[in-house]
C-alpha cells in the first residue's frame, strides 16, 4: 500500500480528532498546521494526542509533523483538509498556496465544506490545475472538550459522509478522491453530484441567526436587555426564534427549487432542516411535532450554551457576543451567501433578509464575507460568461 500524506490545517477540535483517527490507519502520514504554540510544545515533548471515544475507550497518536510553518505542514501533502472556521479559510489558503506541490494532484478540501468553499478555493488558488477542490457536507463526528496537543472527546458520528467536488473537477479526479476518503473514513463516503448540495443544505447559518433574532432582535423579549445568566441555545429557544427558523427553512427549500429549475440540476437530496434534524436525532427528540418542540426537546442539544459574554460597563449579567462565530462565520459566510443567491435569481426571501439586515447592524457592519469570493457571473457557469 502506498503512503498517503495528509495535511490538516487548524489545530482545533475537528483537526485534532481527524488527525488522531487517521493515525490509527496503516501507511498514513499526518501533519498539522497550527498557530497554537502549546500543540507544538506537546509534540516536541513527544506527548501523544488522545481521543476519548463515545464508548469510553481511548486511542492515541503521535503525528508525524506539527508546525506553525505552512511549508513544513503541506509541502508534500497528497490531501489537505482545512478545518478552520469559514471566516479563517481565506487566510489559511493564502498561507499554504505557495507551498503546495505542483508535481502531483493535491486534493484540497474543507470539513465542513459549507459557505461556498469551492468558490473560495477557486478564487484564492487560481491557475493551479493539479489542485482538486472538494468539501464534506458535515463533520464526520462532533468533537468537544479539547486540550490542545493532548486530548479531544469524540461525539456522535454520521452514518454517511457526503462529499462533493468543485464543478470543474473531472470524474477521474472525483473517483480518486473517493478512494482516498474511503481509505481515511471507510465505506460510508458518498459522492454528491453537485457542490450546491452542500452549500444549500440548511444548518447553522439559519439556525443560529434566527434564534438570536428571536431572543434579542426588535421583537424579542430580551431586546436591549441583559440576561441574568447564560442561556441554552436550544432547550431555551424562544418561540419567535423557532418561528423565524421555520420560515427561513421554507425559504431555503424554495431557493433550492428555484436554483434547481434555473440551472437544470437535481438538488432533491437537499432536505429541509426539520427533516435533517429529525432523521439525524430520531428517538432523542421527545416531541418532533413542530420546529420549536424539535429544538427544545432534542436531548442531543441539551446544555449547549448560546454565545454570551459578560455585559459591558461592569453591569451584572450577560449579552450575546457580537464577535461570536454565530455572526462572523454563520452570518457573514453563510446567511449572506443564501440571500445573495436569492437576489441573483430574483427569488424573494424576506425572513432571511430581515434577520440578515438586523444581524449586520448588531455586528456593527459586515467586514470580510462570502461576497468577497462568490462568483460575479453566478448562476451562469464561468465558461458561458466569458
Ligand atoms: N466541533 C464540532 O463538533 C463541530 C460540529 C459541527 C461543525 N463544526 C464546524 O467545524 C469547523 C471547525 O470547528 P471546530 O469545532 O473544530 O473549531 P475550533 O475547535 O475552534 O477549531 C478551529 C481552529 O481553527 C484555527 N483558526 C485559524 N484561524 C482562526 C480564527 N480566525 N478563528 C478561530 N479559529 C481559527 C484554530 O486552530 P490553530 O490555533 O491551530 O490555528 C482553531 O483552533 C467550524 O466551521 C465549525 O462550525 C464543528
């Protein structure tokens, strides 16, 4: 069996868990690109990384290379996996671009691949025909309680892992990628026909923004108020947030149908959020009758805190954090993209627009966002636009 060289960019929860699991496989070399000095120190001290599995057992690994230097981490990689959040991907791609080899195919992908990673990679890595761009719809397992360089806990895993390549990639490259990912993750890897099936799958961009809007938006019961204590995202989800989420879920499905019709592609694999959650969590949801009850009674969602920081000005209590990933990842790179796609098709998404506009105000303006790389010619393919 030939040696497979994997480079993982980002030493967070997802990066650690995947790196440790890959090192359990024969003939797989794993390097990690991180900015975190404590991971480098632990590696230099030869401390193994440990993953605690859901059944209570543990697996250990010592990575082949851990570095803050992009060249050292990626220069000979066969496959590069970006695990940094969507708002940090552009910088990561710029950092590694000069060091990716040109002498063999390099499969460069994001886990998760949402927020239009295919477009970002195309825009950031132009004129690199040996790069094969791909994304995975979701993380293979949830990962939590990270001690950098030392340990990570593995949560529930997905029974199937859906992967898509950039529309430009030939079938031969897709087949080769499928082989590599099957070697890394097993036979649960399923290739999708179109990257839009990842981009349009509803998830955090509508979930987090709608719940925050329902809590502290202009009609929320906590509008301009301070929370006495931290609040759980889902078990304490406000009715108004669930209402907006249900509406945005419907708009998202409508947008999918409009894109499918306009572009002549089959997006029937993209399910509604409600259906995704019910299918993913099944019995763990005590009452699946409405969006509100699904969110409030899903045991897997218990105790997940909304992003809060202490209230400013030494006041007692908490406010929703403006710099949280719910805004700088999910709004700026997720919701923005959905609303812009709808605008290009002249498809009305008034609930998404309302939540987006309010969110941008709460964020005190939109800085870098998905519009920096969303192709100007979309929905026409680049060749037709030339
Ligand atoms: N953890 C999960 O169970 C889970 C579940 C669903 C989805 N996701 C998604 O998976 C992606 C990674 O999530 P994660 O939980 O692994 O995140 P995480 O633990 O916070 O790790 C992300 C890593 O990215 C690197 N990074 C580089 N630039 C960054 C920046 N500007 N801000 C924050 N991090 C930056 C950091 O690693 P270095 O310090 O090493 O550079 C950081 O540790 C996100 O898109 C998230 O939404 C995760």
